[in-house]
């Protein structure tokens, strides 16, 4: 059974354990999250002005929107302000930033289902992040840039947190994806033919949807089965998400149970320390690296100290 903690004053250790047990934590907006929202709004409104970014599908073609996102999303992802704001956000929630590592934040866009749902605006099918080579202790921080609607939010399938789902996660190797697929996201406008791990069974068609205000955070385990709700509204949804891992949990292999993941590779080289901005220690990365970067599956993941540049 999943418990929902709403702005509860849990210690960092207790919050992490609750998340690893399948609970969801909802957090009120803070100064740092609202600054990240304001930055996202500014970039969107500059990119799509004079039109409202939420209604841009009434003014531009899918190809035009994809072209704009291909330029704007990397600016957001690699904006220098995030290296200040994410550590500040962690401190606002009582997280020890000396032990905390984060990856670059992504801006996600979910357009009405008839418009653009592939490539750089991919509408994610039900999935666990662990199917995409994430460690079992990964936590996801997700918050909207504009107000949400029940039909353009994220959907969760809490029943399946501890229940295996038939899936094809064995097709996914993180290094191979970065080499062959990530940079080409903007090319997929009409349809997305890139192979991704998906459920191979029917799911109970009931999802739980959380609707925090802009800057309000949905915090959950990377093992939660979740999706982009098919957007049947007439408003685009824009959101921000990033992932964190705790050094002690990595070293002690604490985290959510692995009930069905068979992906290969690891995202461990992507994380930066929230105080020093240094990558994870090599000995910790080696604990999670399965050798697939060495045996020739990857052609140009040459600098293991750098996370791949991505617009997705």
C-alpha cells in the first residue's frame, strides 16, 4: 500500500526509506523551486513569444515546435543557475548536500495528443526509470512550470511498485542509447521509432495523478511505474524533473526492490555532488558498471567524467 506524505517534516533518512518502500512525497513550492519555474517560464516565453507556450500548437506546426525545443531545452538543461538552485532546493528540504548527488534537470513538454507526442516531446508510456539503467536508490523530483490539469499530468500505477510487470528492459543499454538515440530526439516528429523498454502486458487502467501548483514537487522512487497521461486537454504541459542519489545508499546498495529490471549500463557517471559539483567517486561507479561500456557496445562514450549532452 502506497502512503502519500504531504509536506511532512520527515528527516532525510526517513524520507528516503519511505520512498524506497513505495511511498510518494508531495512538497510545497520553495524559493528555489519557484526560481527554477520562473527560469523555465522565461525561456519558454522567449522561445515561443508572442504566443502563450501552452497554446503554441494553435500557432505553429509540430515540426516548428520541435525545432524550437531542440534549441531551447539544452539551454535550460545546462543553465548555470541550476548548479546553485538544486543544492539550495536540497537544503530547503533538509538534505545533506555533502552526501547528495544530482543530475542535470530536464524540461519536459506534453502537447495535446493530436499534435506532438514523439521525439523531443515524447509522451512517456508506463515505465520505471530503473528500466533505463537507473540505480535502485534513484529519487525523482518532478514539478510543473504552469498549473496542471488532471488530463495533462503524470500518472502513477502504485499497485505495481512491488509487483513485477512483464517488460523488455533487456533491450536498453544506457551507453548505447546515448551514442545512437539521444541526440536525434528532435528528428522524430510524426512518430518515434527508437526502441524503448515498455510493458509487455496489459495494466490495470487506473492511475493516480498528483496536481501540485507550479514549483510544488512530486518526489518518488525511480522504481515507481509512471507515465505521461495522454493529454486530452487543449493546453500543453511543461514540467521540470531531475534525479538524485545518496552516497551512503549507493555504497550500501540501499534502495527500492528490483522486481523486474534487466537493463544494462548505468547512469552513475551523470551525477554531480551538490556541494562540490564533482562526479561520484570511481570506486562507487565501478560498483554499478557492468562493463558494457568497455566491450564495444559504445563507440563514443569516451570521456567517462562527462555526462552526455541531451535535449530530451
